[in-house]
């Protein structure tokens, strides 16, 4: 369907009614406030303290979300280690998106203190956790250092210097101990002892002060590190104290995780946080909208866009309201570009996400989404080309959608996979593809002779040239459709000659090329077909040259005419891009066949156990093949739409229609409310 026709709403109201108006427009859900350029009023100002308060509250909600997410990882680890004996209350991923009544939504502030009190507790826990983790890290580091001296029977502080002697303690790599003993042997006044058996060992040195510097220099070459710890107890005692401290800190840290698990990881608390997040996102949208308005001392002026399908509802609500408000509506001016609001069915709407990745449709151009939907589904099936895979994709996506029952604009990717799965089933049946099993093997199951093709069209693996020809044919069809859309747009914008010479010349050219090729390969000697093809080729080329010279003057007419012939090279370059249909279709079949062959080999070489291994390989292999080729089909399919298809007609550069209330991410308004809303 075409883009929705938009109209502009312009109104003036009393400043005291502005909040009521914004609430009413949010409830309608089909009005987007736009920048007001009134000559008689200045831009509206917002309350900075109110803005800062909303930013702070949203930041607190984000903090709670991230902190609980971090703690979930810790809690799950403790549960696996059986340190905690609890069960987390987990959200059901297949649950429908929760709904909320509009009035209950607006009254969220009535109970928000309960949520923010809990978040304050989380902030205290976070602060304590940071402090305890810092202490734990220091204690563990100190323990690692003291452990080197665990076999020492005296205090580390006992080592020092006297008037004539020097007593040193430190650590040295175990591999350097023999070299240290050689240093001892080379000094008559030196005694060296080592303690421990780790990678680093304690090394004590007793020598005369006059030899200490030379001995230390030699030990430094052996990576000796002198002790700088102040431990005024026996190392064994200090180690015991540190181990107790570490256990206590770990207990306290785990206790924080336990409290979070019991009191905060609940669907109730999570739901309230998400509802508040939606509420304040909407409040933020209202404030940002308010800045787009203009105001005087006692009044405000606003402008807004809305789809004409909502006009009756909007005018009724505004006229029946008790607000001091004057408003009128009008068609867009020539220089205005309204936002884009597409009016597609649920199937086509899913593919808007694909188009919008490239660019939002311009308000004045044709909505490309129905065409994207058709070709995306068509190509998806060709790229995967296995009916067994298509059945699994269809069942998986269908079950999810049946359970979740998403609304029109939700779970687009799952809907795309569902439609792609159905297409894959159809193409898989045509290609005789069932989990990579060879067609002749299936013939054998039903007692049919090898090579029987009565139950399928052709096998891409057995007839790759046919698969290549099909891929190119589908590519030509899509590009011609793109050209036809371009011709329609040109006629619509009153540029008939551009459409006739710039677009229809391609049809004549390609038809002539087709006739010429058919005469050369299928109908040899048919002179009528041959010369008809040559004539149409000539007419098509001439038409393209005329199109290149349109809207040019002087010598540029000639350069434009011949330069436009270069587009022929671009056309066939784009056409070759459709060989990716051929490549991905074959890749899926080949990978599936390889997994089947590996499984058969396992059965042959491993009696009994081979069947278990084969089943495992088949499950993992085929699931991997489905996943990787579904991703490939989505990515390469999108690329064909963006480059080869859109390049023929699509401008884009539009801006999505963003009505008040659309900033909600976690909740939907109840069905009764949403049925009153005609927009997204």
C-alpha cells in the first residue's frame, strides 16, 4: 500500500492546559509534534530541574538493571557450586509482551517510591560490594606474597642490619637456587638459606655489611626481590589470619548476591522497573516535544503531523475536551516533507525493518515494502532450498508466534523466518531437497528407477547450470520490476520522456537480446527472430542514448548519450550479483549432504555406538546448517534488495512517523486502548 496521507494540525492553547494536551495526545498515540515556527511567539522553555529529575530516575533504573544482571551471573555460579540453595524466579521468554491500562500507566508515580527505595538499597549494596571486593583483592595479593615465606620460623621484621652484619630476606625463582648457592660459596662471610618449594622460594642472606652490596648485586642478576612487607607475626600466623579474612569477605560478597536473588530478582520488581522506565521515557518524550512548541506569556502554539485515517478521532477528542484550545488542520505545503507512515498488513510490515535498515521511504515516493516482501520471501527459499529445513523453520517460528501472539509491529524477524520457511518448503519440494538426501536415494525408497524426476522439478546439485539460469532469471525479473516502479514514479512526476526512453528502452533492449539469443541456441536459422532481435537491440540502444541526452544542452547531449550506454555494463554487473542465489542454494545442499555422509561413515566404522554418534552429528550438523544458512539468506537477501533492487528506483531519505507515546519499549497499552490508536 502507499504511504499514509499526512495532514498538519496547528493549535493554540492556554499554557495551563499544555500538560493535559500532551497527555491526551499521548493517549491518542497517532500525533507527532513537529517544530513550530511561529512569528508571534518564542520557543518554549522546559523546567531544567524536571528534566534533570527524569534523567536521574532513568539512570537509577538503568543502574538497577545492570547491577542485577551482573549479580545474576554471580548467583548462577554460586548455585552451580551449591553455595546457594535457591531457585531464581525466571521470566518466561515466550510470554506475551505485558499490557497496561493507560490510566494505570499514568498513575505509575503513585507507587514509584517503593521501587526507588529498593534501588537505593541496591546502590548501598553496590558501594559495599566495591569496598569488599577491593579488600578481598588486597588480601589475596598479600596472601600470595606471604605464602612464599610460609616455612620461615621467624618474623619477617626480624631481618635487618646490625653494626657489622646484614640480614636480608626476599624471594627468588626456584630455578635460580643453585646459582644462589654458588654465590654463597664465593663469599667466606656469607650464609644463604632457602625455604619453600613453589615457583618462587624464600631466600635468607646473612653476611658482613661490607660485602652486602656486592652480594645483593649478584642476587639481583638472579631475579632476587628483597622483601618489603611489614608483617610483625610469623608468616604462618599471618597466612592463617589472611585466609580467615578472605573467607569472611567472600561470605559477605556471596551474602549480597543471596539478598539480591531473594529480594530483587523477581518478576514483580522487574515488571515495575520496566513500567517506570516506559513511563519516564514517555515523560522525557513529552519534555522534548514541549521544546518544539512556541509560547507567549500565557499561551502556547504547536504544530503536529497525523495520518488522515485518524482525523475523525483526533478532532472529536480535541473538540470534546475541556481545554481552552483552538486548532485547525491543513494539507502539507509544497515545501514541507511530512514523516513517513506506512499502512501495510502484518506480513508486509515485518519487512519494513529490512527497508528501514537501508533508508526510510520518502513520503512522496512509492512504498517499496510490498515488493521487498515478495522478493525477499522468493529468494529466501531459493537460498536455503531444502524442504526439511523449511519445515523445521516454519514449525519453530510458528510455535513462537502462536505462543507470544505478537502485535503487528513486533517480532518482525520471527515472522520473516516463518514466511521464509514456507518459501523454503515450496522450493525444496521443487528441487527435491530433503535434509540433503540424494534424490536417487529417495527414488530407491519408493522403488523408482534412478534418475526419476516425476516428483520434483530438478536437483541443483545434479543440474547446476539450470540452477544458475534460474537465479539469473529471478534477478532479471526483480530488476525489471524495479525499473517498472521507476517508470511509474516518472509518469507520476510528469516526466514521461524519461520513463519512455530511460526505462522502456531497457525492456526493448532485453527483449531483443532474448530473441537474438533464442535464435542462436534454440531456433537456429529463424531469420525473422534473428533480425527482429537485432532491430529491437538497435531501438533499445538508441532509446538509451536519447535518455542520456535529455535535460542536457550543447556538447553535453552527445557525451550524455554515449555515457548512458555505460549503464549496460552496470546492468549486467548487477545481474551477476544474483549468482549468490545459486551459490547459497548449492552450499546448503552440499553441507547437508556432507553431514549425512559423515554420519553414515560413523555407523559403518563404529558398531552400535556409531548410531548414537551419527544421530548426534546429524542433529548438531543440520541445526548448524540451518542456523548459518538462515543468517546467510537474510544478509545476502537484504544486500540484493539494497543494491540491485533499490538501485533501480528507490530514493529513501525519509523520516519515520514517531507519535507521542511511541517511546514505550517494555509494555503495550491494553487492547481496548490500542484499538483506539490508528498509528504505530
